[in-house]
C-alpha cells in the first residue's frame, strides 16, 4: 500500500508540475489540458495536484512498509 501511495503521489507531482509549466510557458503538455471540464481552471487544477501529491507522500510515510 505504501508503494502504491508513493507511485500515485509521484504521478500527481509530475502532472501538477507539467500543468504549471504548461500554463506558464504556453506549452500544451500534461493531462490537465486534456479534460474539457477544467477549461479555464488548469492552473488551479495543477496546484491541486501538487497539494494532492504532498498529501499522498505524507500518507505513504505514515504507513508501515509492506
């Protein structure tokens, strides 16, 4: 379970950073830009993914190994 949380946290971190870089640099990269219901809210969704990744990493650290 700990490894699953770490993998999900890493994926959320990568997509959050990708969304921020895409929004600030004008690139079209990352999953955040693919969802139509997030149109206009890509920056907030990217920040939410970064917060989610921090929460997933914290939850993974509180779990026992295995």
